[in-house]
C-alpha cells in the first residue's frame, strides 16, 4: 500500500508540474503577442521613414531628407532624456557622451533648413545638448 501511495503521489506531482509548465508557457505566449504588435509597428514606422528618406535623396531633395533625419534625432533625444532618470550610471554616462557629440556637431554645422521647427521643442533639445556638452568638459 505504501508503494501504491508513493507512485500515486509521484504521478500527481508530475501531472501538476506538466500542468504548471503548460500554464506558464501559455502565459508567455500571450506576453509575446502583446510585445509583437508594438515591435512590428515600430519596424513598420522605421521602414516607412527609411523609404521616404531614400526617396527624398533619390529625388535630390537633400534638405528635406536632412530635416527628416534631424526631426527623428530630436525625437530620440527627447525620449532618451525622459528615460535617463530611471537608467543606470553607465547609460547616463553614455548618453552624456553621445549628446555632447551631437551638440558639437550641431555647433559646427548649424541647420540650414528653411522650414519651421517648434521653438519650444528646439529650446528643450538645445538645453539637453548644452547640459550634456558642459558635463563632458
């Protein structure tokens, strides 16, 4: 009787482990689907922007392409700056170096685009880059 109880207990534990594994695996599939859609959307957006940039360059509209790239870079600067408080020291140091390099490049090559930039956004980005450049000195 003891052997039967031990075997039955072992089978029940094994069945519980299989059920738990299936349940955890099913949950991960749901999480994968939840992350797949934003990832696909991000890559579709990047593909669209890249295609537009190539079209502008092929059409000899380099000022428009440069403007699109600068707007894309401005968006990345704002996103990185918003996330820096929650990042580690290594990421903050790297961001400071990258921002300082961007600030130096922009000082050497100011924008010659004749279109309109949002003044508030431009001022915020300039402040971020200035702060990074000063911290790298």
